[in-house]
């Protein structure tokens, strides 16, 4: 018997709907919901242990997976089973996690899992836009302590009109691709890429998405009420001691304020704060520390945070002594690494990124194989954040989710400036060597310079900046180029990349409720001023892309050939193309244009003469002589009945010069007229109607000898019957059979 099913439908206003359903699947989970849009279906389940974990943070795991069966496909690779998550899945996990995590109570430390699975795929639906909705709806059906429902939506702008949760086809025509996460009254998360839009346009897109999110939240509430809203579970709350908190505040606040006002470096500041903390701890007995040890550290950190925030709000001074809109000192360098195709160093304060660029063929494109999307990237960026960059020693356990997310943000900021006609596959790698505030934005700046150093013709250079916000409700301060400490103590941190023309990418995490759009736009405008200042430092270092790629970097040339010539160019079993690559020391890749069905030949090599040799081969294959024209040819082979010649302007393109076309006089021996290696002119007559082969003639360019009489044409009927004009079928009937040699 099918259990009772509860369902709510969300109308997107353009004929499309999203449905929320519960009661049928995964009933042992603490909350489960199926979200459907078109044929796309996501199952989200949530479970949280009833026992608090012995940690001082929320051990929350958000997992998003796409099942290949959802698209009727098999997983790639040797083992036909889904394995580690793809970068696309990791990015979706991060989008959901960043909105959910702040809404759990700070003293809730139970192991919690949110698992979202794509169970059915629709080519017209992008499932990552539904993941946040699914997660929140499942939590609303549980008994978790959770502040309020949220949702996420993608917004695009197609032909000047905003669209919620567009299809991939619509997104390809859009100049905005943004994901917004919000509650009913506050925007909490923004991430996306844009085509150099203004700050006001970005705010309008956020507003539009927020209105749709409010409708999605109402549906979640209605579903939970219909299903039966559960009582929020009880859990062991964190111990509080107001008297202890006041004592520590009085001991630490003024000292922390004074240290913050000194404008010292990260290391000096950290040592000074640690000293104050030790002084505070020293005022307690061993018995008191045993009883309140955890609270002492907690309340000290709270006092330090309050002191730093108040300094900024009341005096406009920051931890390192800067004003709120001041950028740290910057120095840059390009062409630092001698063997890379492009390199740069970008250093801003105590943050440093070393970027490299590698140029390749389409064979090096980054293949994307997900159930919801198959394709490839000809421009991609990888970001590495080793532990030494923050003075730490910890195990290396592969690429972290943070590294995937920061690399993706930098890639989105830069990719719109890679011209469509760039012939290369381009890989940028950022090695973060120091970090104290926004290494992802340092990656954008270093990446811009490295690309220009490599000779990639960027449409415009891109810079990035990390911003912060501190507010107490009445006062607020927008901070340009934030430090790592300011990232943690602030109420909003956002990263913006862009050119002199507009914004290309952004990432925001907003920690306070009800942030006004006026403050948001002001913050974005302050970010623009800082971004342009940083951009000027980049262009002072390298004003424009290098005119040519480096001498040791591969040069790329593209040529097109008719589809019917591809086989001849490759040769049997790839013989011709392999020999050509070996002879010319080039890499040759052939792809087919799906629209024109032409062959696209990519030639990559460091030696210009090798590339020219391949181009000559292609031009030779495509050489088509015109009827009636005269061409210079070279004798490359001698035969009894003529000479094989090749066109000097198309080496390898051969034709037979028949013995009868060498001279007006009768020629018994070909060598009497031409010899191997001779260069001469011939006239092209097109296809001979009798032999159906191409015909060229030397004698047609010579004057006819005086008194020359042409030989009469052969009469094919003169034999009077038989199989041919030599009468071979008129054999004598009494011809004796051939004797058997064995006899």
C-alpha cells in the first residue's frame, strides 16, 4: 500500500512549476523530500544524531551527488560505479552548505548530514538550482533546531529580461549567471559570473531572485504544516556564565583595543593577543580553570572580537592601521619562471600568489562528464593552498572543497575575457605562497598578468578585491581588501572581480539579517574603487598582452580542410599524420566542425619552420589547379610512358606528364626530353575525357614546328570485330593448348 503523500506546487509564473513531495520515500530519515521540476527529480534526506558530538563546532556534512542512471548513462572509467564527487558536485555542496550552516544554533554540535541526489535528469533543468530548496524543505520536515527556512535560485538575464532557474540553453544567451540563497527577509549568499555589468544591475538581479525565493519558502512552510510540524528536539545547550563573561570582558577589552589600534603585522598582533589571553587565564586558579576552562577561552575571544569591531566603527581604524577604504601595498612581477609559457607574482600585503599559464591544443581541454552536463573547457584554472602559506604543518589529503571553490571563483572572473578566437587550450595554476586575506582575489590578479605575459589576448585585464562589512545596526563600515581576521569578525565578506567596464564575478556571504540594498550597492561601489586601484598596479607591471608567445612556448595555427580530405591527411592507421608530426616536430590535432562539417587542423609547435611545413602540406592537399592555367612543376619520377611531376607551389601534389605531351616531335624515351629534378612549365587541361585523369602538357606551351603534321587518330573500329581493336578474340581455332610443364 502506498503511504499518504503530501505535495506542494510552486508556480514560477511562466508556465513552469516546481513540486515538493514527502511521505513516499526514505521515511526513516529525519526528513525527506522529493523536488521535481520538469523531468528532473532530486531526493534530499536529512539526519542528525540525538547525542551531541564532543567538539566545539557543528559537524555538518552537505553531500550532493548526480546518479548517472538519472540521465540513462553509464559512469565512465574502468569501474562502472559512481566514485569521488566531481568538481561540479563539490561546488553545489558548497553553495548549499554556506546558506545552511549559519542557521543552526552555535551550540548545536550533533553530527548532521544533508544528502541530496539527482535521481532523474531533464536536459532543460539545471538541478543545482534546486538543491538548496530541497535541503531546506527536508529540514523543515525534521525536528532539527534551525532558525528559518531558506531557498536558493539561479537568475539569468536573457534579452534584457530576468529569468529564474533558466535552462542551460537560456543560460548560454544570458549575460548574468548568479545563484542567490536567502531567507524570507534576508539575502544570505550570492555567487556568480557576469558580462561586465554594473553594481546597480547586480543588485536588481539579487532583488528579482529574492522575490522568487520568498514564494519557494511559503511552499516549504505549507508542506511542513500539512505533513505535521514536529516539535524542535531538545539538546544539551552550552553552559553560560554571565558573571564570568563580564569579568573577562573587563580584563581583556581595553588591552585588546589598544593592541588592535597599534596597526601591527599578523605575527606581531597574534603574539600580543596571545599574551593578553595568557594574562587573563593567569587570574584564575587551577580549580576555576578546570571548571570554566572552555568558557574562559570563549569569552576572551568574544571580548577581543568586540574590541576590534568597535575600533573600526568608532575610529575607522583597522587591525593593520589602514583606513576602511585603503588597499595594502602591492608589488607585481611577470616572466618570473623561465620555462613556463607565462608566469607572474602578485603580492598584496601578506598575501602572495604565483600563477603559471600553459598553452595546449584541444586535446588538453578539461573534460566534464556529469549526468547533468557533458562538455569541455578550453580555459580552466586550478588553485592550490598549501599549509605553509599560513605557517602551518598539516597532512595533505588531496584537493580540498575550499580549493575547488576558490579556483572556480577565480576561473569565472577571468574566463569571460578570454577571446572566442583564442586558438589555445589555456590552463592557469595559482600557487598560494602566503595568505592573510583573499588569496582567491590574488589568484585573479596573478592570473591576469600571467595570461598577458603568455601572449593570450585578453579582451581586458581583470582584477579582484575582497571586501568586508561591520555593522551594529546603527553604524556600519565597509572594509576594502580585508585581512583574514576581518573575514572572521565581520558581518559580510564578499569578493568581486571585474574590468574597468564592469563586474565579471562575485561571491558573497552575508551574516546579518535585513542588509539593505542601499548598503549593498554602496559596498559594491567601494569595491569598484579598490578594484580599479589594484587594476592600475597590474597594468603598470604589464600594460598589454605580449605580442607573441614566448620562444619556447608552442605556437598555434589553425587550418580548415574539406571533410573528404581528412582521411587522406591522416593516412592509413594514422601513418601520414604520425610521420608528419615526427618530421616537423609538431603536434597535430584534427577535429570536425559540427556546423560546417569541415576538418579543423590544430598545429602546435615551437619551431616556425615545422609549422610552415605542415601548413605547406595542407595547402598542397587543397591545391586545385585551374583549367587553362600554366604552372611550374618539378620532375620527381621517371616512367617509360611519361614523367611524374609535382607542382612547385604545392609539394606532394602530383600529376602525370604523359610522354605524348612532352614535345610535338615523337618521343621514344622520356629521358630525351626531361630528367629527374628538372623544373619546367606545363599547361593544365583538367580531366581528360578519354582517360578520366588529370592532363597536363609541356608541348602546349611550345611553338608547333614548321610543317608539323599530326598523326591521325587511331581507328578503334578498324579490326572489324573482336574484343578490342587488336582483334585479340580472333584467335585461331586450331591453336594448340599450352603444354603442361610438369610433363
